[in-house]
C-alpha cells in the first residue's frame, strides 16, 4: 500500500480505476478521454495550488471518476449536438449523484471516502447557483472547486461534433470573467498562471504504469 505523510492509497485503487474507466470507455469513449484529461489536470492544479501529495491523488482520482455517472445517462442526451431541453437538463444534472453512487461502495477505505464530496460537488458554484446541492463558497470541497475549473477548461477547449474547441486565450478569458461567481477566484488565478506551462501528456510514472498508457489510449495489464 502506497503511503505518505497525509494518507494512504490502496493498491486496489488502481485496479478499480482500471475496471471502472474501461467500462466507461466501452459505453462512451469521448467521456472516457475527458475523464483521463480532467484527472491529470486536476492533479496538476491541486499541486500548483499547494495541496499536499495525498490531496493531489484524491484530486486526480476524483477527476478520473467525476463523470463516471454519465454511464447511466442515455447517449441520446450525452451526444445531443444542440442545447438540451429542460427535461434533458434535469436528467443530465443527475450525473454527479450517479457518479457518487458508483464510488460509494468503495468508501470503506478513506481514500475513496475522500472522493465522494469532490465527485458529488464538481458542478457546485461558489455563488450557490450550481448543482446538485446549491452550496456556496468554502462549503464546497476545495477539490470539487479544482475539478470545476479543469472540467470547464477541458469542455471549452476540446473539439465537439457541433463545434471546434476554443483557443486557450478565449477559455482563459471566460474563466477569469466567471471567477468569483462560478469559480473559486484563487484557483482561477493559480490555473491561469500555471496552465501555460502544463504538458498535456504529463502523468506521474506510478499512475501511468498502474492505470493507463496515455500514448496508446489503452489500459496496461496490472500485475
């Protein structure tokens, strides 16, 4: 079991991530790739914001799993090329709760317990206008606030069937515009300062060996 000064990560965490993400990949390859990117970038932002090594790992795995609940949402909604109607939005807004439900059976271990609030809260806004609980400011897990910044960056910057990804400068401007309402302003500031130096394929060797070969976009065998 990997250990450090703040918490421990069970060996089976990597095997569990492999199994869950492989299931997501089979159903929704685009969301699978999104979750890999958000996991990596959440760890990067957590480190840049001064969170400790254990918290960085919680951020990474919470990012991997934040949208795992979309496995329970119809692909007609997930892949709809236009705006969702009110009923579809209500269904989509359930995905953080489904993600939490998927991870909850593993929460007898503290590492997975610590992921529940970030996964559930990754669409909460600091002004209280997010979902599912409409909590505000510091009531929102700091790791959930990390994921929201990263998740939004990735959603805006990546190509979609109905639009091209936006250039970084436009995405940065939108993050800055919404700092203090949608996003934690301190985390936006850290992200804007650090992201210009981010290497997208950067993944620590331990995770790369135990979970996924990013360059091949497939899982390696876990020994």
